[in-house]
């Protein structure tokens, strides 16, 4: 009994290369009005007190931080 084997065929053309990835935008400098994140590690008690004080003053956390930073820069020295 003879078995007939066929030769494998070759592809005539390679698939198209993948498209170039788009830049991720990590070099983008935000304008002055755009907010960017800032991460800090705080003790849970400090975080709770900070959030509570912001809520009592009807302020966003970022507003309270900016007010504190401005006060610090004005009085430090």
C-alpha cells in the first residue's frame, strides 16, 4: 500500500506589518487650567481629618490643598 504525500505549499506573500503605535502622550504638558493628579501617602487619621475639613468648608480636596500650599509659601521662611 502506497500513500501519496503532497508537498506543503509556500505562502506567496507575508502578511502586512502591524501599524505603528500612536504616541501615548506622555510628553504632553498640561495647560494651567487642566488638573493633574498628585499622589501622597498619608496616615489614615490625617486623610480622614483632611477630607472632613474639606467637606466642612464645602471645598474640593484640591482646593483645600492649594489653599494650604499658598499659605505655606506665604508664611514659610
